[in-house]
C-alpha cells in the first residue's frame, strides 16, 4: 500500500474534477468511490472498502452509485483497473475482462482491466 500511496490519495482536485461518494457505518468510514466521466466512457478511479466492513454490502452500494452516476452523465461504459484481489468482486457485479494494464505505482506489475456496460 505504501508504494501506491500517491496514486491512491484522494485530493481536492480529484473532488473538483470527478464524483466522489463516501459510505459511512455508524461513526466510521466504510468505503469511498470515485468516478471520472469523459463523454460516453467513465473510469472507476477508486473504490475502497475498509477491511473491517467488507462483506456487508458497502462495496455493492458504492459500485451501484458509481454506475448510476456515470449513466446519468451520459457514459455507456465504466472502465475499471482493478487490484487483482478485487477483480472477482467486479466480475460478480457484471464487469467483463478487457485485458491488463500496467500499474501506475509498481513497475513491472500489471492489473486486470475490466469494463461494465451501463
């Protein structure tokens, strides 16, 4: 995670140029999602769930919010560059494999690339 910190950090500029949603459970942040829309395509830029709240539906709710937001803003596809451990989640949501892409943080590492029809 430390090697990816810069790439995973949510900045004020991110909030100004994309849509962000936070899931809260009680007094704790359960997860966050960021989607950037460019014409008829959108990028699921970030989707993170706190380990303590995994498997309680927060990931599905945030993914659904991102898909709805992208669709409402004219996107036809949601592109996803997934951590290998999260690719199965996106497949269960209905995303399909679309190759691999180089990691923006770790040289030589490749990430699953998926897409989801909106």
